[in-house]
């Protein structure tokens, strides 16, 4: 029998190896706005949005002072952080631009809109919101048809007007 994972299953957190906790906190806490829920000694910290025990764990257990993971090797491609609304995505995009932090891409995937950047250790980070499922692109056979198109930045920032 083929096992099917329960539909209510969610990915609860990601735990990243980083080279410098203070520098990583500058990104995840001060730029992206996550709250610290707990330090684990001086080598790990747990961060949350909205009071959850942790969405992101950062540690230096095997990576303190090391270089970034090789780009052309197996490993994490990116962690995706889901924002509740398009306006929330617009707000974090503006915050990143105002801080002068570099983005690596911005895409409309038909099902979602996303901003891409790297954390200080080169870990990929996707910031996105999901479009309503009723607007997702479906082909003639009824299959989901995700795309990668340029994100309409002026329209996104228009969410902040008014």
C-alpha cells in the first residue's frame, strides 16, 4: 500500500548552520523581524513569528567561522517564508530595499509572488505570499501550471498606498 502524508501536515521549522550568530541575527531578527524565543548557550538561537516556539533555528555547532556551503553541492536550496498577504510581502520588500540589502530575484509563479535574497552565509531565502487558489493557472487537462515570470514590483508596492 502507498502511504500518503496527512493533508494537514506542515513543515514546522528550519534549522540553519551559520558562521556567526550575531551577524545572522542582524538579518533574521533585525531585517526580517523575527523574534528571539530562546538562546541555547552561546552557539544557537531560536526565532519565531507570532509566538510559535521557533520557525528558524540558527546554530554554529559545526560551522562557526567557516565559509559558506559550496553552491554546486547538495544541500538546502532555499528556505521559503510565507507571508499572509500581498501587502505584507510589499512591506518586507520595501523594508529590504530601504535597508539597501541586495535581492537576487523577484518572480510571479502564477500561484504565488516571491522575492529572493541570500542571508549573510549565502543561504537562499524566499519571501512570498500565495495567491488565492481560485486564481491559480490550470491547463486544459486540469493540471496546475506554475510559471516563472517577472514580478510586477510597481503593482506590489501599490499595495502600500493609501
